[in-house]
C-alpha cells in the first residue's frame, strides 16, 4: 500500500486485530503503530529504504514485542516511516517523506523512530513502538512533545527487529498519556500490576546538568521538587558522573588521548561516546555491509556518506570497546544497586531544526550504557505537577 498523507507518519496502513476479543485486557480499545523495523507476518519490513524492501521477502513471523501488545488487547493500524537503516536521529527520509512534527511543523520530528513519534503526537494512535540505539526513541519524543521510554537493554525481546547495532538496540515506545505509557510498558516488560518500589537513593549527576543552557530551576530544580513531593529529599545524592566514569572505566584512556576534551566539558563521557560510536559502526558493518555492497542501494544524500564510511571503516580497537563495555556495566551496577539515576539531558528545542546542528548528544549514548540493565530512560515534556 502507498504511504498515507496523515502527517506523513505511515509508510503502510493495515489492521491487525488483537488476539483476543476480551474487553478485560489491559490495552483493550487502544490503537498503535509500529516502526518499519519490526517484522509483521505477511508484510515486508522496509527498514526505511525502498531497495531494502525490494530485495527482501515478507516476514513469516511477527516480532514478539508486537505480539505482546496485540495479546494485551491493542489494535495495530500500520507501519511508520523511519530514517534509512536507522542511521540518523533527524527523522528525515528522502524516499517516503519526512513526517510532520505536530509540535513544530517547520522542524524535523527527530528519528530514527520519526513516524512512530508523529503518529502519537498527532493523535493518530494511542501509542506506538519504536527502537532506540543511540536516542531513536528519546529524541523524537522530545522533539514531538510526547512521552518516550527506552527500557534497559535486553529487557524486551528484539527478535523480529532488524538489527542496527546489537550492543545498543532496544525496543521502546511512545504515548501522550503517562497512564497509557505505563500500561504498554507493563505489557511489553511482562510486569505484574504491583505497587512501585521506592528507591533507596536517587542520584543526580550535577556535572551533566551543568552542560545544559537551560536554567537549573527548570532542570534539577524541577527534579528535586518532584522527588521531594513523591518520596522526600533525604534519598537524594549528587554525584560527578564524569569523574566516577573516569576512575572506574580505565580502558577509556585509549579514547581520551585523542583530543575528545576540546569540544566537551566532560572528557570521560565524550570518550565514552567515541567508544560507543566505534562499536556501533563495527556492528552495523557486520550486519549490513554485504547487502550494501551487493545491492548498492539508493541512499539519501545526508546518510549516504555516513553509511558508506561505516562499511569501509577498519575494525580497530574493538577489543578495547568491549573492555569499556564490561567496565562501565560493572561500575554503574555498583553505583546504582537499588537506586535510581537521573540522567535527564534534554535535546534543547532551539537546536532542532530545518538544518540540524551538532549538539551534545553523547549524553544520549551514555544512557544506552553498554548492555546495562539498570538504566531506564523516560523522554518528553514535563512540569513539576506531572510527577
């Protein structure tokens, strides 16, 4: 089917009914859309590129994440546009069009789960599924003024989801209503309907927040007031995350020696970003280099160089990246334990655009945490009363 014109969000529309007609299911009556990176039985998964769709067969199974919400009672209404091969967070697609940002129609919607975010933001569905490797749920949620959630790595099955870089790929979801976000999350994470556990400590990384140009009254101030309102202020702890990572992840010195500190205020986190990007490139290359070199697909000009650079990049220092991964996982596991960690780095609205500038996106990659299972990220717009 051809792309519909509804905010340009959909690449293909169809109806998948819930697997049960019971009205007692947690997601009964809700509609959703899925990013065109998820397999749906009988449909070709397009991965944001017509040549990919042309050279691949229809899926014979539906991704478990999609099945989970269908079994929860929701109805799927179609697949959404995404950045080609999930290799961008702008949300643009030269082949299918760029979905219209419902908050700011003259601005990009963010990606790579652009259509999924727009479908929710425009009120076309109640929730949607996306994937997040280096910000692909969190960025469009921020740009489109909705809620987006990236759970811990491996918390939700990525079977039936085309891989971008497996060390970071994660299934995430969008909603306008926090109650719906919660209900969808319980279905995807297979969580019982129990009362939330109060954390023993809540960490706020002061050095990370200091990078923001937004006044502290609108960032840490909002967080502190919300936490005090919910659980009291005694469990709040302030940390310097950059110093902690530098001390606990010694393998990062291989990347810090390459001048990463010239553009960032937190050299260790910038080095972590460099390590993440190198590993991401390597995994993307292993996943897709054969197809790219065989088919030589038509790629959008903004992405073509990045993708081919990844394919042609040498596989060096990958062992060091794995060491960083192991050390960081152990360090954050030890730091967090039964705690919560607020790494709330906003993608500042002045920076999303028609022509998107460089920004401090290494923070998004840090939160992917190299397989860490203890980090969950909620993106969106809030006021103190929302907590």
